[in-house]
C-alpha cells in the first residue's frame, strides 16, 4: 500500500511506464523567484515582515507525444521565522480525449474560483484576498483526480469535477479516501472587439470536518486562540476557518482597445465566498463569508496600478456558541514590468478590525511591501 506522502509520485510513475513508447522531447524547465520586503505583519497570514522569499517555484513540464503532459512544481518559501519546501504540483494530464474532455490525476490546483487555479506570482497583488487566506490557506491544491469538459457552445463554457483526499485543506484526521470534492463551471465570451467577460460558480464539500470537531473538543478556548494567533502572523498551508460547505461566485470583465492588451488594459474582478455548517453547534445563521473587488489598469506597456477592497465576516467559535468577527483590508499597488519576465511592485495594505473578539485580529496593521519577481525559462501562459 502506498503511504499518503508518496501519493503524488503515482502519476509520475504512471508517466514513466505507460508513456515510455511516446516520442519524448526535452522537458521545459522554469524558475520563478519571488523576493520581497514587508514593513509589518498583517492579520490572516500572508507574507511575514522583513526580507523573505515567497512562493519561489521550480517547475518541470514534459509533453508525451500528443496524448498527455506531466508537470512537477516544487515551491520554496523563506523568511525570518521559517523556511518551507513543498511539492505543489505533480500530475499527469490528458491532451487528446474526445468531446472536449480533459482528465488529470496527481497533485494539482483545484479549479474552484477565479484566482485559485493560477499561481500566486501571476497575481496583480502581493497577497491573495482575505477570504482566500482565511478559507483556502491562500490557494487550495491537493492529491486527487479531476475531469473537465469544454462544451461545444458559442460561449466558452467549462465544467469541472474533482475529488481529493483532503489532506492539504487543513489539519484534519480522516480515513476517508475522498476527503473533499468540488464542482465548478465557468462561462465567458466577448462583448466587442475591446471587451470580454468571465463568470463562474463553484462548490467545495469538506468531508473531513467532523473529525476535526472531535479533536477540538479536547482543547480549551485558549489553546484554540493561541493557535490562530500564530497562524495570523505566519505562513499557513490550510484553511484557518473551515466548514462542511464552501460556495463561491466570481465575475471578471476586461477592456483593451481593439483587443490589444499589451499597451492598455482595464480589469475589474470580484469574488464571493460563503462557508456553512461550521460545527455541530452552528445554526443556519452561523456562517463565514467574504468578498473582494479589484480594479487593475495597465496604462502603459510596462506600468500598471491597482486597488482592491476586501472583507471577511467570521463566526468565532467559543464552546457551544459563536462571537462575531469582521476584518477589512484595502490595498493599493503600482507595478513596473521592465521585461515580460520581471515585475517590481510597490504595495500599501491597510487593515481594519471592524469587529473583534478576544484579540483575534490583534495582528491587523498597515504594511508597505516591495516585491520583485523574475522568471527564467519557459512558463505556462497566464489564464484569463
């Protein structure tokens, strides 16, 4: 029997065996370095203050004829508190199934939401929105299988179903083969030569939560609070605030003169999340929710600026009841891209603990972040 730690190796073993007959080309190798300096810590994780490396990726991509491709992505993060290494992607994906079908197996980023499926270095801001950090640990990847289909319609319409073991969503203990599963659908199209749009809805079922509740029953409130306080100032891999059901909706609109987005482009995007069935004591009125809206304007080929407003409303568990918590974050950034593979970004973040309980958001602060990203080698095209 394979151990859990070895599961992400299965697709690579399958590649070596079942695709040995395919004509192999040299693999595409890329390195993306994300270096930064942050003036202060902020609430709900994100980057740690001072100098650091955040989500620095070494990726290998291999195509096996016209049938399949495989990808391996190793990630390193380092700051004054810790250095962390992880395997974020290790999967095999089909390229030639009929009827617009694509099958993927191994470790990969879930298709839920708008931002989750893209790597953080492709983002327009130095950190993911509050709700991503609170409910998905920044971005959710896991070991599993996924099947998607692009429908034969005039509009772009993609439907995806995924099943994961759930180990990467949080520190849950479960013997379930399928710990989480997800459904998502995305629609998109052109309004004119200069405008395009995309909208999606997603659902993530967390079957691991019941086991976590049993563990939390053995801890008092102070232990729970101390754990969250540590997470708020450091790096977190999983959801800090979880429930059995996560619902998501996203909407994106882009404008570029005559479709030429190299010289000028305006992107408006917004997402919403709601997390329900928090624990055995939660009623229908007890749920987490969050949203953000952002505007990013490329006003010259090498320059862009953006603003983002976001908020999370949380139900903070205390025994058999809940206290309200609410955190707001406002972000402004200016980015310079001297080349296609480099980004220098200056960002200001302001946080406001609108409603707090027992210093849950004691880390809320203002921060200035200077970020430098540089990529070497071939890399995947960015999504819409």
